[in-house]
C-alpha cells in the first residue's frame, strides 16, 4: 500500500481563511455564519488549482458526518495553502 499526504483545515483555520477571503474580496468565499455551526473537525482539501496566478482555489469537504457532507470552494493565498497541516492517508 502507498500513502499520500492530504492537507486539511481545522475549524479555526477555515474560519480565519474565510474571513481573509471575504475581507480581500476573493471570488470564492463561504457563509461565515454557517461555518460557525460546524463541529471542530478536520476538513480535508480534495482538489486544488492555481487561480489567476495569485491564489489557490481549494475544494474542501465540510459537514458534521458522511450523511451531511458538502464540497465547497474557497480562494486562499499561496502562503495559507502552504501552511495548512497535513495527514498521511493510505490509498
């Protein structure tokens, strides 16, 4: 079996990154009030792409459990993306 590293947001990191996206008027941000209702879990980044050569657009899996899972998009600075924690998962 092989392993791969997956970046993720904690609730606190997601709230902070979203506040930055709203404040800097990025194209993709989330409803802050809805984020505050999320449990304190790890929210994995599923897909990434460089956007406008100035930021990363990331797809994040959020929800309280597998039955309530949603995929959302957030634009974040490269520095924020690079600083996200990682976990190794088996493929």
